[in-house]
C-alpha cells in the first residue's frame, strides 16, 4: 500500500497522461510561453557542450535554488563522470585499454552525461521561471519531452514542497531515461557493457563515486560509494538514493562537500581533489618501464605524480544527435522506488583509503602487463 504522497503522485501521473493524450497537435503556444520554451532550449544547448560546462551549470543552479537538492547531487556525480573520462587518457588505464576501448568508454560516459543534462536542465530552468513569475508553468514540460512521471513530480512539488520526494523522483527519472536511451542500445552493449574491460572494472571496483569534503590544509577527506552492477537500473537507483541520503542527512557533511564544490572549479583532472598524487602535466620520463608510485595514499619516495589531464586536454567536444522520444513510465510499480528510509543515515566512511587500494590494484595490473608485454612509459 502506498503512502498518501505516493497515492497523490499516482493520481497526478494519471492526469499528466490524460493531458498528453488530449494535447492537440500543431497548435501554437501563446507568444509569451513560446518565448520561454525557446529560451530554455537555447540555454540548454549552450550549457550542454561538455562535461566541464554541464558540471558548472549544475552547481551554479544549486547556489541559486538550494531547495532543489538534486542539482547538487547531479553536480557531484557529474564531476565523477569527468574524472572517469580523463582516467581513460591518464597515467594508468591507457596501459590496460586499447585506444579503441578508451574511445568507446569515453563515448559511453559522455552520451549518458549529455542525455541526463538534456533531459534535466530544461526542468530546472522551467522551475526557475515558475519561481520568477510566481506561477505554475509545468504544463510546458511536454515541450521538452519530459516523462509524465516527472511532469507529475514537479506539479506535486510546486503544491507541497517535498524536497526529498522531488530529489528521489528525479534520481529515478534520470536512471530510467538512461536505461532507455543508453543501456538498451545495442551499440553500447557491444562496445562497453558486454566487454571484458567493463567486467574488470566491476571486479576491481574502479567505479567509485567520491565526494571531497573541505579540509584544513590536509589531503581532502573523501566520502561516497562504490558503484557495482552498473548495468542494473534498480542498482543505479539504489546507489543514487544512498548518495542522496549520505549528502542531505548530515548538515555538517553537506556544508563541507558544498564548500569544496563551490570553491574548486571542475576541470576533470583528479588534481582537483588530490594534487599530492595527481598532476595535469605528465611528469614521468618517456621510454622507461613503469615503476610503482602509490603506497598508503602517498607517493613512493622519489616517484612522480600520476598524470591526470583536464577534460579539455584529454577529449574533444562531441556533437550529439537528439535522442528518440521514448516514454519510460509504464505503470505504478515504479513508485515503490520512491520510498525514502526515515532512519538516520550511517556515519560516512572515508573512501580515500578504498580509492588508494583501487589505484594500487590498477598499478599491479599495469606492472603485470609490463612483465608480460614489456610495456614502457609512453
């Protein structure tokens, strides 16, 4: 049995479906509303150029509208996507992945990052316009091909202001959108999701979502979660809810994470959070066999920092095709994902040590490959 807020949302979804069916084709919007739609589309296009710009757009939005919790979560997850993109051209992974595999993985990450922004940013801008005009304009959401689930979610938020419900609903929407537009695509099944390197990433827990917390001159503390079973939409939604609870159930942690994010521009380089281990300039000497560099979260004495380029050093901008219009909402069963645990979130675990162990595992894999194939520093 659903709680009253979820029953209310189910009713709102039913109404959104009815409105979409009744919407006449080819009828123009009033000039004022058409101008709003065109402006939002233009701004979305301008901010959806690459991971750096998207990530900046999210945090700038959250600074203006702190009631939209999802915007900060999206900013932090988008930072992590950028770090994963530059890892593919960094010190270690190019020694384990072919150039084609590096490019395939990048296009997979970039497409997902682009699609989520393309879907979510118009929603954020329309809410901003609602606040500015002090009126509900969410009847314009269908003009951005937003799911009926999300249309209902915003209408309910406008009436009742439930920040947690909105944030979790947006997590669900974006992961379902990703499922329809990326995870089910045959090309990504062949080039990424069904490949041995992807399985190795899962095995080594290379995919970690890290939230740096503002420190006192020491290496930043990292909190977050390890990503596992990324191909499962249920697992991705569960991960998003855990990250949300971690971030917004502890005000001290929230301010520490937001303080760092607000003060440190996103470049895509892991130097952004750990300059003692990473540098965006390649310091190693070309042609020498790779030597172990990391131990106990510190550089081995005499070792050079790991190369972690900025995103714009590593990759050129990608021109994306607009996605096919697909409605992911099927039935009320998805509402069960909206249940939010009421108990206090467990104390955050320092993920820095786990991330260091991951780096050490990758180094061991590089060294093993070097012994077999005689790999040298490029």
